[in-house]
C-alpha cells in the first residue's frame, strides 16, 4: 500500500519552461489536493478536487492548472515556470472533502527549482 | 474557519514530556481539532484528532477543555526523532479552507 505517490522528487526548470507534476493515490479517496510550501512557512493550497471530475481553486492558483484524470490521479501543470514558483509541492488526498473529521494523507513532495 | 495560534518554536530534551498549546477562540460547534507532524523533506503526517475532552493514541494525547477554545498536544518522553514541525488545524470544511499556519517547530536536544 503506497498511499500517495508523487513524481518527480526533484526538478530544475528554466524560466518559461513547462512541466507537469504527477500524483496518484491508492486509498480509493475521493478528494485530492495540491499544496506548495516555501522555506520556513506553512502549506498553501493551490488547487483541490473534491471528487472525480471537479476541480476548484485554492489560496494560490495563479500560474497553475490541474487535471483530475481519474479517481486515482491528480496532476499539477506549470505552463510557464517562474522563479517565484520555486517551492516544495505536496499532493494530498482525503476520503471526502468537507467531512467534519477530515484527515489528509500527503505524498513525499516534489522539490522544484526555477532558474 | 477558526483561526489558530500556536508557538513558533519550542525546545525540549530527550525523555521530557512536551506540551504544545493551540488557541482557537472562534472554534465552531461542528469543528474538529486535528494535529499534523512534519519531518524535514517529508509531507505532513496526521497524528491525532479530537472533538472534546481527551484523546490518546500510540503517538500522542490531545487535551481539549470544555470551552474548546484551546487544545494541547502532549508528546510523552520525546526522543530526538520527534524533532519536527507540528501543525494545529481546526475546521469542518476542508479543502479550500484547510489552512496550515507556520506550525510549531519542536527541537529535541540530547
């Protein structure tokens, strides 16, 4: 049981390049999330998907797009990377967004550097 | 969503009990209190959740007073491996409203 798997673990991009961060969960969870974490700070929500076929913006969606490919997979795309997007990106999943006793399960993160 | 306040950092020594208090004065009736632990270079990990009184599991205890305006995470006999950032979250509408603050950075010293 792998839980939440993110690929790649590390990535270096040049300004203007594009890339897609992949996330998959094997816990049959309905909801999935993308967060970013800058050094010494808490996590900020980029996008989330409450259920298959739906996506919604979080706190910091600008510069990102997402795709909920199926129940297992939720990808994050940077169309034109900028140095301000240098961060660690975490994918998470939960049984059902909005439940009163929700618990998040996180992947191990992708460390992204944009030069 | 109820805002939470917790200390930015704490130091402790191995073998001591550590208590981290989180204030959430505006907690709503339906809100649960959830704590996460994050080690360097890893994603946060759920450690405990409660609604009222006391909850205990193999990792920690969570104490919640009757007014529920604060909560205390208790880590018994900490070891060096408990060095991590601990986040307190309160709310019943996760997803867009699931806000992680800076957390409490616990350093356990030998």
